[in-house]
């Protein structure tokens, strides 16, 4: 098991990063929370989880132990795989996930793309006691917005997450029209995931 990777961040995308450590470039899938907290081109350390399937070995990375713990709890639920776990943590912060589970707020969890009522109820049922005991805390913050590349980056991330390109474009355009043009990449993606 690879517990963490410490190295130079050589590529940063809303859905994955590449970290070079000892001459090896590791491609690591990440959530929007992790994306927002990583400075490009600098040394960084990510907590990791290695998911092994017959046809792929995929690394998932997190800037905080709290986010990694939340991810591991989520993927322990039947019907919630690593990609769905990342989708949940990209749509909601660790605190929002925790509060939704503790308060049995099915609607909040169901807002995440790909999560139906039964899966949301299963997540709440199986994790409520664990969440109450552990009281997961995340220190991830979303930075201020940059300029017009945000729409393009958000579009790329949404397509990677499984949206049809034309649907993603319409969704982003309506969000920008409704919320204004100063949204960060993370905010655009979160709005899009909640509106789908």
C-alpha cells in the first residue's frame, strides 16, 4: 500500500495531478477540494489510496487525512466505488458530507451526480454512527477565482467526470449567467454537479 507521495507537482488538473518523486511521475486522481489547495509547480505531499482492479491500478490523493478518511468510509458502502466517492467529495466538503450523514439529510447527498435515493439512504444508514464518533474535520479552503480559463477547466473536468460536452457547456453557461462570471473552477463544477 502507498500511504503518501511527497514530491514536485508537475501537472495539475481539476480531476488529477502528476507528482514527480525520485524520478517517477505518479498520476493521482483527486477531488476538487484537493485541487483547490494545491499550488502548481511546488513540492507537495498527498495522502494516497491505491485501488487495484484486474485492468487498472489507480491512485487517489488527498491533502488532508480527514478527506482520505471520509473517502475510505464512503467506498466501504456497497454501490459506492472510488470514482463515486471522489464525485461526492468534489460536490460536498468533508464537513457537508459529515453533517448530511449525521442529520440524515438524504436530499443533500442525492444532489451529487450519480447518487440515487437508495444509495444516499445506504450511506446514511451505514456511516451515521461512525461519523458521529469520529467528527471528521477538514481544513480545505477554496481560493479566490481566477479569470476566463475557469470555464474551460470546469468544462474539461465535467467531461472527464462523465458529462456530455454539449450538456456541460449549457450547464456552465446557465450557471455563469445566474451566479456571475467571477466563480472559481471549483465553484463552477460544484454548481454543475448539484444542478445535474
